[in-house]
């Protein structure tokens, strides 16, 4: 039996880029001449620079960094999609990458044929794939569609098929990029259970995500990337602190970027821990903070696609959360009240409830994690 392990020593990756020199034409003729005789210049861009780290059996490694820091690229290097242009890399053990759910699919082939195609891309034997076909179709809920062409499937159905094939086999190492499911709630519940099972059964997990809470819950190690360079590698708590520090430094340098990023929903995180119905209002309790430690002001509840802004946001001290995440915001706890016309009991909310947070009151857009207690309360209410 192989001992799973990952060793990266001074890995760099340079890629050719074609950059179009800026055109400053004063007339249409000059612009056309420029387009014809001013071709793009080829330059080398170093998108990963001298990365070293190790992971052994039992390690769950978080890759942290802002947009464009190089997280997905590093996962692709680990998966062998991009051979590094410098440095040495050893990956021992079978590797499953959940990076691109539609990898190896052909729109013209049938669903059944695509299962074989994807299996080949995953280096699985045809005989092994044949045994798995029925269970894959069943997991994806596509038995009826097995002989339909893939291009006739909806994007959600394709995602389900890709997920069902990718996770049909247990591997030693799982490489995962930000996994945002787009299936319906029944499929998401099944998919989450399978992911937990696969992650539990694999020897090493490497996970890139902006969801700090998720990384804190799953990972024991963390690496922080900035502009393709490794700025920290070690235990998860110091790695998260490093990431918070880096983000707040970057935001101080670029206060305008702060608004854009928070509007983009990357910098707010937290958890909705409990939900109840009291005195005609829906109450959500939990905690919320931002990567620079400033208290987010916006909270909303999304029920069946409708958004409700909070009508009262009370803050409270959460030393337990501060200790757990190494946060500097003592008032990160909250109780948010929502007035929802026509709702007289929790049972009328349904199960598709999201809690959204944001820096400004007007546009909360980042989904908070929803604790199992909330899901159970909503389910139990039916
Ligand atoms: N094949 C490529 N050719 C040129 N540049 C690339 C290529 N792949 C990635 N890049 C660049 O490398 C940088 C890192 O990209 P990457 O997708 O790894 O970032 P990331 O940290 O995963 O970002 P995000 O959080 O937004 O997903 C970006 O600036 C991107 O434009």
C-alpha cells in the first residue's frame, strides 16, 4: 500500500501571455492599420513563484488567498494539468481533482457514453466503469436520460452527472476548488453527504476556498498565497490569522477595493446557528465578521428567492467564536429580526432558507454557513 504524500520544493510556473499594446488611434483607418500591423506581444508571466510545502497522511490543507492569488493554479499543478516550469514535486497516491465538473464531457455523446469518456479522463478502466454506470446514473437522478445526448441536459443536470462520476471512486488524495453546488436542495444534501464521506475516506485533502469557517472546520494546515508567492505555510489557525492580516493590509492600501470586494461578497463570513419564530418575527442567531475585522452591517433572509432585510440587528459578545477563529471583533455575535408579512410560524418558511451578510445594509449578498440546528429546525417545523 502506498503512503500518500505531497512534497513541493521551489515550484514555479510561468505561462506565455499575449499582451496587446494599447491602441491610441485617432481615426478608424489608424485603428484598422493598428489592428493589422500591431500584433500582441508575447510575454512570460510567472503565476506561481517558488512554492514549497509538504502534506502527509491525515493532513487537510487549506489554500487561502485573495482572488487571482494562484490557488486554482496550484491545485492544477498538483493534479498534473500544468507541469511546473521550475522546482521539484512528488505526489504519492491516487489523486482525485474536483476542479472542473464538466472535464472530458462531449455534448454530442450520450450520457452513458460520457460516463465512459470521463472515466477515461480519470484513468479508470472501462470494465470498472461498466460496474459503476447504474449507480452513477442513479446518484445523478438521470436513469431516464442515459441515452440522451449530453447537450440536451440542463446545466444543473450536467453538474450532477460530473459530480456523480468524479466522486464515484475513493482516492488517496482529493484536490478541491471552491465547491459551489448548483443543484436543488435534495441533490445538495446527497452531494454534501458524499463529499463528507469521500473526504473522510481520503488520506490527504487539499481545499481552496474563501469560506474561512469551512476551512477552519475541516483543515489542520493552511497555506497563504499572494501574487503567486507563498507567504505562509503551517497550522490552520496561524494561517487564518495571516490571511486576515494580509487582507486588512491590502484593504488599507486600497480602500476603494474594499467596497468592491465586499460587494463581491468575498470578505464577509459567519454562521447562522439558530432560527426561531417569536412575537410575530423570525429571529436568526449566529455570528458574523469580515476579513478585516470590521463588523458587517447588513443581514438578510432569503426565502424561496425573496429577500427580507433585517428590521433589527442586535450585537452580542462571542468570546467562544473569537477564541476559535482568532478574531479581533468581540461583538461578532448577532440576533437579527425579520418581519415577514403573512408568516405566522416557522413551518411556513419552507426549507430553502439562506442567510446573507454584507458590509453595507443595502446589499448583503454573502451566504453565511447554516448550522445543522437551523436545517433541523426548519425541517422539524414541517
Ligand atoms: N493559463 C493561464 N494563462 C495566463 N494566466 C493565467 C492562467 N491561469 C491563471 N492565470 C492567472 O494566474 C493568476 C492566478 O489565477 P488563479 O485562478 O490560480 O487564482 P485564484 O487564487 O484561484 O483566484 P480565485 O480566488 O478568483 O479563484 C490570475 O492572475 C490568472 O489570471
